[in-house]
């Protein structure tokens, strides 16, 4: 059973993993370098544990100790009980859900390894907004995508905001980074995938016309909010596709576009 310790000093070094959680630039550097990430809220912590991530510690307000009792009893990691005021001092914000956990990252698999067992994958280019990353992973999990591939400059799916927005779906969808962009898209093509680039360009073919759900292997490419896919990525695609729009709307938020297109890609897919 984990050791439960009450802490009343915000400068206690045992709380190092939780300091400055609102400083995005600091956390973006620290967390991968130190091999950790932060999960917030009971459901997300449980999903991380169930997905096999090793607990480093938990930070709980007093009323959450009993709620998380079974997790505490199953873990050997230390548990720190603090007041809500102290949690806010340490983290930099009011911890509404009253429960945080620091967990060990897993080593990401090579993209080629993920592709061997996949048939429907999302390929993301230059998505730096953590909320969008979390929303896309949640849709990918809900709508049956097998994996997500990230360009080198995409935001971290395990950043606290991404994890929270995805409701822990980042733990259930395998992902990898493509080291060389867009050259590594050739790795995806060589694995038997047809690269479909999602773009609002009028020259693109409507998704329902392309009927991606009938294709054996599909890689759906999505670009950053606003700019969309780069010219290099569009040139690397096998085909451009678009979501038909009405009422003069020219595009959707990338999170919404991902959900719509994932449904089109996965609907009616052959079953293993």
C-alpha cells in the first residue's frame, strides 16, 4: 500500500513534479526530459493506471483520499495529502478535481511498428494547441481509429491539458512521432496506406465520394488550425479530400473536422 503523507509546506521538494503546472513552456521542457506527465481527476488517473502507466506519486486534497482509496491501496507510490490552498500554491491554479497524479512516460514505438497492425490512422501536422490534440485523440478513440502519427512539431499528447480534454483517451490510442517531415510519410505509404489530405480546397474530392471506409488502409492527414496542411504535406498526399459545407461556411475547427472525417473513414470498415 502507498504511503500517505500530509504536507503543509508548498516548497517541500517531494512536490517537485507538481510545481508550476500552468507554465506551459516550462512544463513542455520539463516533463519529457524528466520522463513524467500529470493526470488530473479521478477518471483520468484511473484510466492512466489501467493503461499500464507507472505511478510516481499522487497529490490529493483531503476529501479525495477516501475516493481514491482503492488506487492508493494498489500502488506503492507515495501519496501526498494537501489542502486546496496549498495545492493552488504549488500548481499555480485551483485544482477543481482535487486529485493529481504524476506518472512515468512510456517509450514511444517506431511509426512502422504501429502501422503493421493498423488500418485506420490519423496523421497530424503542426498541431500545437493542446486542447485540439486532446479533442482529436478523444474522437480517434471513440470513432475507431487505430493510431495517431504526429509531425515533429505537434504538441505533446501527454501534456496535462491534452490529457484532460481527451478524458484519458490519449492512453487508449497508440501514437508515434514521425522524425522527418514530410519524408516519413513515405513510410506510411510503403505500409500500404492511402494518404488522404483533408483540406477545404475546392479542388478536393468530397469525402463521401472517395468512400474511405471501403479502402483497405487509410491515413487521414490533418493540419494546424487556421493554416491547415502545408504545401509540402499536400504534395505528399495521394489525394485531397474535403468535408462538404453549407450556408457559406468554408471550414470547421480542426477538432470538429477530425471527428467528422474519422466517422467517414471508419464507418462500415471491414471487421477483423
